[in-house]
C-alpha cells in the first residue's frame, strides 16, 4: 500500500511539469500580455517606454522558455512569485482563498449525499410509481437549471423575501454558506439521485437479491446491507469527481454570492493574464485531482477487496 | 462479517453527521429569524443599538481595477482613498469641474515653472500630525518617486517647504499642474505615519480606514478630529461586490445602505421609495475611432455619413434606459469646453444617404446595401464586452447603418487588443475617461496626435497638432478652454472620432440615507455629509 501511494505521488512530478508548461504556452498564444491588460483596466495611457519598462520589471521581456524556467526554479525553492496585478506574494494570497473553497465544497457534498442517497433509493424502490416520477421530474429540473439561475432564485426567496440568509457570503458564519451550498447541491443532488436510482435498480435485479428474497430476508435489510453497499462504488466515484471540481472553486457561484474562494480568483487571474496566480492554480488543480483519484482508489479497495491497488500497472 | 461491521460503522457516522448538520441548520435558521433586522452580518447586528453604521457596496475596489488598497501612491488606489473619505487633495472640483480650494487656500503661478501654494492652517492628519508644507512636500516627493503616471504628469524638479507655503518647481511648463495635483493620486497622506503592509494610510479626510482587504473591502471609522465638520457615521463597511445582480439584491434585502456600479437594468428596481438614485454625467465617453487605413473611410463623405446615421438619442434613452447622455464631443456639457460649445454631424439619415451617393456609394443590385465598383460597403465594428454599454452601442449602430445601406459586422471580443494589432477593423469603439482631472489636454495627447499611444486609427490634422503645442504652453484657463473647444470642433469636422454618449454615473441610497451624491469627477462619494437616519 505504502509503495503504491509513493508511486502515485512520484507520478505527480512529470504531470505537474507537463501541465504547467502546457498552460504557460497556452496563455501566451495571444499577442496581448499582462501589461496591455493592466493598461486597459486602469483606463490610462502608457507610453511605449513605460510599457517596456513594466514588461522588464515583470520579466515578460524574456523568452517564453526563460520565463518558464525562472518560474519553475522559484517554485522549487518554495516561491510561487508575485501577482502581476496586486503585487502580493501568490502563495499566501492563494492559501487565504482555500479555506472558503474547502468549506463550501464539503458543505455542498454533505448536503448532496443527505438528499440524494435517500431520494435515489426511494425512487428505485418505488419504480414507476408517482413518487418515482416526481423525483425524476425534480432531478430533470435540477439538472436543467443553470447554477446562476438557481442562485438568483434562492437569493430572491430566502434573502430578499424571507430575509433568512444573507446575499453576500462569507461574513455571517454558517448562515452565509447555506445558499451557495444549496445552489451547488441542487445540481449535484439531481445527478447523484439519478445515478443512485439506476445503480440500485440494477442491483435489485441481480441474482443475489432474488436469492435473499427467496430466503425470506427482510426487504429493508437487503436494501441497506447488500444493495446500498454494492451501490457505494458509484457514490464514491461521483463524490470523487465532484470533489475535484468543487475544490477547484466554482467561479459563478463564488462570484454571485461574493464567496471569496479559489474559483473566482482563478477566473480573475485568467482575465487579467496574471500568470503567477494562474500557474499556482494549475498546480493546485493537478494535485487535487491526483490526490482525489488516489483516495478514491483506496476507498474502492476497502469497499470491494476484489479491486487490487496498482493492478493497472502490473 | 467484517463488511457488516464496516457498514454499521458507516451508517452510524452518516447518521451522526446528518443529525449534527440538521441541528446546525435548524439553529442557524431560528437565529436568522431572530435577527431579521436590516443588516444580516453578525459583526454589524450587535452594534446597531449604539452606533450609526453604514454598509456600502462598490464594484470598483479590487486589484483587477488597480485599486488593491487605499494608498494613493499605488496605481489607481487613490480613487479608493478619496472616494471613501480617507484622503483629500490640495484642490477639488466644483460641480462644473472648476478648481476650488480644499487643503490649500490658494495658488500663485510665479513663473512658467514655479508654483506657490498656500495651505490651510487648521488641518490635521488622522495620525494627529498638523498638515504643513513639510508634510505635503514629503508626500509629493514619495508620490513622484513611486508613481510613474504622477511623475510623468507633474514633472517636478524641486519642492521647497516653508511653514504653510509650498513652492513647486517643474522641469518644464506644466499648465495643468493644479489639476494633476487634484487627481486622486494627489491625496495628501502623512508619510511619517507611513504606509502599512496592507496599504493603509493616514489622510486628512472625515473617515479613517481601520481594515483594508484587497478584493473584499474596507472598514472605516469616524475621524473625530476632522477639520471640516463632524462626520455623522460611526462606522462604514465598504464591501467589494463585483457581481451586479448580487449588488442589486443586497440593496433589496437591506444588507446595503448604498451602492455604486449597479447595472442599468437594476436601476428601475431601485427607483422608488425607500431608495433614491443620484445620477450625473461624467467625462467617461463612448466613442468610435476611424481606421484611416481603410480605403472607404479615407473618404470624408463616408465618415460624415456614418457620423450622421448614429441615433445617439435613442441609444441613450432606449438602450441605456436614460443612463447616459448623447455626446457631441469628448466632454459633457457640464465642462466649460464641453458639448454645448461644439457641433457634430446631426442625425439625419437622408443627408447620410446623399453623402454616400455623392461619393458613388449607391444600391445598384437592390440588396439593401450600397455598393461601388461591385463591392458592398461593409464596416468591421470592433469593440469589447467588459463595458456593458459597448455591445449595446454596436447593436444600435448596426441597426442604424442598415438604414443607410452600410453593412456593419460587429466584432465584440475581450481580445480586442489582438484585433487592433492585426489591423482587421474599421471602427474601434471604446470607453475612456476623457478629462479625469478636469483638464482637456489629456484626451488630445492620448488619442489625437501623431505621438498619441491611443491614436489607433492613424488620425492626423496639422491644425490640431499646432493648437496642441499652444495648449501645452498656455497657463491661462480661458485660453485653454478656447483651444479645447477649437480642437474638439476640428475632430468633429473631420469625423475621425465619433462620440456616442457620456456615462451617467449613478449611486443608489437606501432607506434614510442622505448625502450620497454623484459628482461629475466620479471620485467624491463618502463625505462628512453622509448620514443615515
């Protein structure tokens, strides 16, 4: 097990180099750079001399590969650089955004599981009954509504009309996480419920369930001790995938609820061509996905010991 | 057996987590009901009884806008410093954008390169230090040392401090020096108190910043020793809200007492009691620049036809919901050299059609578009989406031009700079603050001369170049205004620039708020007059 985890962590190195180099090249395809964006956003007019001085200050006058190598060597020494836009060190700036993102991600996942597991099982058990149709209709609706629209609806009813929760996040304690988390939950729970329903239905039609029923085992016992356990693989896969994207930040929701997280920061950095921040974000995303995949594989192994870790490499 | 235990454990943990979560949600809901007063931020609620608290939402306080803190010597952060009542300048602008004393009582132009400024005697910084010439000298010296735009504008050679009299010597004549010193970067701060790591400063304004958080906001408290009256609010929370819908809904929910930067579409929602809107035309103008490399646009008749076919009134009244004023030139009518002093091509579709036909552009194939030598007249209209007015202007122009037979192909892209570089455009529409310091010279030097960095279309006029040379040496305000009017008229006669509208800046006040008034310069917002009852 230890060897397997170590191998996966070592794999991070070429992946990180590849991803950061690729994103560095992509960012520089356009003919505008951070200096042009700074000029345009400040509404002022900079002379060619001022622009070239600023480019030199930011190291943008060097060749692309030189810029990349300088950045990489700094990162290896623990220095992620300074933001071109705010002139603040990237590392503390980035780290300050993570708690809000992690808090929102975990709250959303928790709410999603609380809603989707019972709903999915219930819909499967009541297949083709009214409650199944109702749940499926709600799932379709939840999937069809875009996040920004759901968030505006929630704000309208719960913040403006009922005044239960604040519009703006994260300064009113637990109250402020409810609406952004619910926005994310509605879309995720709709997807999860459908998947869980399908998986449970599949399991219910399997021979071991028929056998258990024939032996007179109580339906509820079959459902919770056999079917749900078998469905856990699907749930873990879904959670793994969602966790990756949630921990990368949810720019639209963060922007609407003024949730000061990593997603909004990444979008702002991309718009502003703030390369050091973008690169920090790329590293974070790569680490997140690799680590979550690793955890998912380990959980798979515990849930179903037939799945052997590292099998794909043998 | 093992898996049974595991499942049991998982279910127990899941049940416990669900119960705790439900408990917390339940508690927070009841708590929210209990506290459903106007403000829902915990920090604010507890203080309501004792203090006068004002919460203000603003779209502009962020690093993206080069306002990362309130240090006026950092980029455009001076705007935050002056807007939030932290800092003040030596002179300020009246409602007609004329200079009037603020921290200074008067100035004297000793010779072309020497200015003598007398300071008020009863002003203190929030640090407690008295404002004198030595303090102003230290502040301006730091400004020109670290702020490129300021050092380029002010061209300072030497500053001499003597009691309350400050003498500034410039390396070359700077007729607009007092205007430049009234720019937000000219906020006078106490350099002895210094600039904190988070970019906080000690100014002379009615409020003192106690917490500065980039992209999040500023917390202000009353400056009890303010020299020019008593600030009426105890605490002000300035919150950065970049999303227009969030800003609107935070106003509606009562979380905010005032807001700046609301989308036009939201203003009707807040136009009735208990809200009030203060609006004013600013010098931020929306205009098109002609690309003189495009052969068809080298023809003066074609340029005039285009200028005369843009329905500016309908654009501002209908598409902008009245949140803009139709422009004649770059400066709004509130300026002495503004729109009321110049004339542009009037809106007249028939006249535009005649002008086109005079140049040989007629619809020979009956497809609704004019053509010449078998080629249709197509204009590539380049603009960008970050200013909500620009895509609307593009649509309006597209519809208007169709009426005179010109096919307008709109390219609205965030990558407009790339397209400008490539040259694949005919008219470039953009937004620009044409007179940020109330002086006209800035617009001409940035856009209209051979040396201008933003003269993207290659506009040139010998007479205008000569008049600009005169302006750069003229210290007489009346003369500068006369020259500005003359130069604007040349631009309009050439139709090298087509001005569509001036932005109307709006600030919304919530229930019981007084003293939140929009100003044409756009940077006096929180003042000692601001109150909430």
